[in-house]
C-alpha cells in the first residue's frame, strides 16, 4: 500500500467518524427542539385537567442539556426566567403574564362552566309582546272611545259657530287629530274596536261645548288635560309595545292642544297655559261599546 492510498483510507475513516458525530448532535438538537415545542401543549393540558398539582417544564436554565430530557417540576416557569413566560398554577389554570411575580397582572384561564351558566341564567329576560294582550285590548278600547267622544264635542262647537278665523282653524286641526287617533286605535284593535263614543261623558260635557268661544276653549283645555292624564295611566298599565307607543305619541300632542286652547281662551300667563291639572278617567267609570 503506497502513501497516497493510506492517506485516502485514513481520511475516509475520519470522515465517517466526524459525520456520525455531527449526525448525533443534529438528532439531539432536533429532539430538544421537539421537547421545547411540546411544553405549551403539556401546560395547557395540565391547566384543562384541573389537577391538584399542575406541572410545567423548566427550560433554558443551567440544567438544560442538549439531547437530554427536560426536567418537570411543579409550578416551574417556562421561558428560562421568572420575568416572562407562562406558568401553570396550583388550581389547574394557565397563567400568561409578562411578569410572573406580579400577582395583580396574572391572567388566569380556568374552567368557569358553572359561573358562566349562572350568569346566563341571571341575565335571561323575556321581551314584551308587540301586539296588545287581552287586558291591553280593554284599555285601548276605552282610549279609542274617549278620542271619539272628544271629536264629537268639537263637532258640536264647530257646527254652532263658536269659533272663527284662526281660532276656528286651530280647533278644526285639533278635532282632526282626535279623529286620526281614534282611527289608529281602530286599526290596532281590529274587529274588536268599539268605534263608539262614551255617551255618558258626551252628555255631561255637551253644554260646555255649546257656549262662547272662551267658554268652549276653557272646557276643551280641561278635557285635553283629562285625556293626557287618562292616557298616562293607560300607558302605565299596557304590556304590548305597539299600543304603548301609539298612546305615548298621543299624550305629547294632546298636551300641546291644551296649551293652544288656553291661548284661545284668553289665558295670558305662561304658567296657566302650561297647566296639566287633569283627572284621569277610568274604564270602570264609563261603559264603552
């Protein structure tokens, strides 16, 4: 064997030895990386199990060895230091925090099934119905009869010529509003709508709407305030949303009617023009058809 051949054989042997060593080191590094990637998975599983003593892997410290087995210790931090990392607490929860020593900043993710169920049960509500209930129908029927009664009383005053000029136009507009409200209530109630005035109330107030413009306007202002007070009581008792919204819109406009009629009656003081001293009527006081 010559010198060149011996040199080639020696180089080949050293090459095999070095290659084996490198391959072993690469394999060990790969196993270590795999162990590192499994740490978060193990930590989450430990948190979900809710065990009495959760564990986490301590990596990046002096005990790390290439190709070795990561050490497992209770409540050990991951990430190589206590300043940043993730910890598994003793209650089975997973704490993700920038500073494991700051208890106030810990974010704990644990099993909260019971508390979530309790909260959901406590906040569950039932929405009110849109359509009138049976009790609503009786109240809305009374409100419609009241609107028709007021319209009929305005008809008497207009037919008798109690008003003229701008006052007449104002009273006609008020009269039309009450008729429109009665029609709206009829549409909401459908076939059960009474579509009839309250005879007792009409008869009791007929004389007040048969005199001078000032007398009629004064009586009409009082009647508008009575309607406002009555509808406020009705809204407070209604359950259905549609009926409540309709009556509430009527209250605002009828309160304005009272202010206009006070001006027509010659009331100059603002406080008296804005007065809302009306007594609410009750369905039990009058019969509606």
